[in-house]
C-alpha cells in the first residue's frame, strides 16, 4: 500500500497516511473536472462579454463566473501537488496561496448563489418594483463587498502559514502554521460554516415562497401544456440543487477535519478517515465549476440566446408565454 509518514504537530508523533487514493484517484478526477470546467466557463465568459449588466441577476451571474474561473485555475496546482508530480516547493505554494484562493472563491460563489436566490425571491414579491436592492448598482456594490470581506478573511491564512517549508512539513498544510495560524484557521472554519448554513437556510425559505407562487400561477392559468409547465417549474430549483449537492456534504465533513488538524491529540486512524472524508467532499464541491453553467442555461434567457448551438431556440412557446408569463418572469430572465 502506498503510504507516507507525517509528523504530528508536536514533532514527536508520526502518522502513516494511505496516499494511494489521494495521489492517484483524486488527481485523475480533478483533471477531468478541470478540463470540463475550463471549457464550460470559457464558453460562458465568451457569452457574458456580449451581455450587458442591465440587471442584478446578470451582475450576480457574472461574478459567479469570475469566482468559478479563478477556482478552476487553482486546480492544476492541486492536481500536480497531490499527485506528487511537482517539486515539494509547489506543495508549499498550494498550502500558502493556491488552496486559500480556492476556498475564498468557493465561499464567494456560495454567497453569490444566495444572492441569486434572493434576487429571484424579490422578483416574485415585487416583479415590477424597483427596490434599491433590485438595481444593478446595488448588485455591483454588494458583490464587491463580498469579494473584499472574503479576501480580508483569507489573507491571514496566507500570512500566518509562515513556518519554514521543508519536504517533510509541506505534507500537511497545518504544519506550516504556528499557534496563531492554527487558531485563525479554526476561526475561519467556523465563519465559513456560518456563511454556508445561513445562506442555505435563507435559500430554502426563498424557494418555498417561489414554489408556492409558481404553483398558484400555473393553477390559475390552467395551461393546456402542463408537461412544459412542469419542466419550467422544475427549473426554479436548479440553484438549490447545485448548492445542496455540491456544498452540503463538504460542510458536514469540514468541522471535524479542521479540529483534527488543529488538535495534536487526535489519533492517527481518525485523522486519516477525516482526511479522506474531507477530500472526497471537497472534490464534490469543486464540481460546482461544472454545475453553475446549468444555472446560466436554465435561468438566463439572454445567455441561451447567445450560445451558438442554442441560437434560434425558444425558451417557451407563444402559448406558454400567454398562459405562464408570470411564472416565466419569475424563473427566467
């Protein structure tokens, strides 16, 4: 069995870690995710260049795209580092910078998905209203604030990974942190957990209201094309589906893993189990870069109209537009 030996934080304990999965399986899957992600997001970037930021929805989608692109560009460093194809200095770079940027963009993306849900919620509460939160200027301001806050939270993780990097110490990123760095890492973990579960709870609340409104709209309209209506209704849940599938498992695994990293008394077997759980769910979270384009396709009419292979296709038939204009206005923009 392919294994590596890692020193404990106190330098006296050694913990053998099975690296066969970490060095072979995960990098192979990450490579596939990277190529699919770079293809889809490059296409999305090309399309969004020609779409003006005329609504809060488009502003949030563009910021989500930027976060996904940055996250995608961090994957090659992780792939080379985890597979041990690069020098040990690359691992130090990943621990200090690349991995921190990966997590920063992940939580920027999580908050932006919450803002997209909030935007759809406002669309149904006040479809023709002009609350200040429904103006593109607000969306640009809040998106900039999200980027700034997450950067300020992440920066100490870079600065406090200040222990001397050696071929042995870089095997565990936590070994590059001093006591203050480990404490800040733990604090950031709880902040990120708070961000995720707050956004998740609010998103569920928003979409319960949206689902009720969409259902009532279809029932009142009594559209003949109920099959197409059901498909349109299902599209509204794509944001929740992407959010839950990609991010929920990781947030169940992250807290105990972080505690095992910051507590030198955690036994070796449990450390390895938590490591594999964290890496597996992190891989699932990384697939978000491939899933977000589904939101662009299902919810953004302007995006579909500019995708070459979809040009000329109608989002809804003229009959649907007459009977389900309200629900279409809620779901698609």
